[in-house]
C-alpha cells in the first residue's frame, strides 16, 4: 500500500497515540540476524473492502531507527556549523542593504531559511526545536544573531512507535496474516520472472481468440524460463571460481545472469542458404565467435 493512501495515515496516527496488541507470526534469519514478524490485532479494511494486515518487523524497526539516528547526527553537524557561522559573522548595521553575492545572513528570515534547508536535506525537521535570537549593539545600530537548538524527544518517541510497521493488502478473504506475509516474501522472485518474460523474451498480448492458445503460449514461455534458470545456475557454478567475461568490455563477473549471457551472444548469428527452386541446402555460414564467447562456451561444455 502506498503511503499516500488515507488508510495508511489513519493507522499510523493511531499508533502514535496507543499501541495495539501484537501477535507473533514467525521468525527467520536475514543477513545473519534473526528477524521476527508480528501482526497487530486490529481489523482493518480498505475502502474497496479488501483485508488489510498491519505487519511489524524487528529488522525494519532496527533499520529505521539506525537511519534516523544517522540523519539526526548529520543534522546536528549542520546546525553546529550554522551556529559557528553566526558567531564568526560580524555584526551588521541595521540600515545595511545586502549586496549581490554577499554570504552574510542579514535577518532572521534568512537564518530560518538556511536552517530549514539543513533539516529538510536530512529529513529531520520534526526532530529539533530551534530558536533564532536577534541581538543589538551600540544603541540598536548593529545587530547579530545566535542559534540555539535542542532535540525533540517526544517527536522521536512517536517516530519510534511506527518503526518497522508496513501494511499488506489481500484480495483473498480466507488468507490469514501469516499466509499473506509468506506469499509477499516470494514477490521479488515473481517480479524477476515477469521482468524476464516482458523485457528479455518480449512477450506481448497475442491476438488469440481462444484461451487455450494463450495458455499454451505461456506454458512454452514457462518452459523457457526453467531452461534459462538451469543455464544461469550452471553459469554461476562455473563462474564461482575464476569468473566469466560476461560484463561489457570482457570484464569478469562471478555472479553472471542469463541476461548477460544473451547480451554476449546477441551478435552471434548463423546463415543458411537454400535454393528457391529445389529447396536444396546450398550452404551455411556463421559469424566468427569472439574470445569471450569461446571462453563461456568452453566453460559450459565442461559442466
């Protein structure tokens, strides 16, 4: 579900005020760390009436917290730099007019704009309290600025309450949250296959009038994907030791893909000459293979 949907914002706002009960689903190791999944015990539906499951992932929560802390540290560094800039800046005459290209901050609006840009670039606008003070000298003939800031602990605590939370929509009313999450985990593999079918095999909507013909075509494409996966598996077994020159300019890779293989042999063609009258084979020619193509073919032949 996109974050722009109303259902997303409503539930996130609910989490910031109260935390519903979570039910443990399952755990698995990801990148060497254990990731646990929970589902919030709330009944939610989209406006279309589809089931909406709110999942909590400990791994996503840790990643979100780590990212936010890094961004806050970056923002603190930028705010300190602005503080030092204001301290080093000489007092400005109150009647002075800013010249073109002058870097001095002449008024509180300019200071606020610089601060806003610093916080927006790190996406930490809600996590700081800022106070820009304007002081005067020599009977208000000269002015200077000072910046004070503090971290908004309440806003950070509210952000932590929604870390690791993401929604899953299911059009099947009988699927429970665990089944929906397990199915969603397989989605990247399905998208990879769809990408190959559309962009590599160039499958498009055929003008078939019968469903069985369309199903037959997809079955053939499925067989092709299976063969492609087997070739890719064998390629990776061979390339795991010394690598294969499947990158452009013959660069070595130890994790080749079938798309790289097809790109390498894109210009490898074979011509067959047939007599138009008798239909007799006159001869056949083929393009000269490059050294990279020969090396890949030799590696596959030794499997």
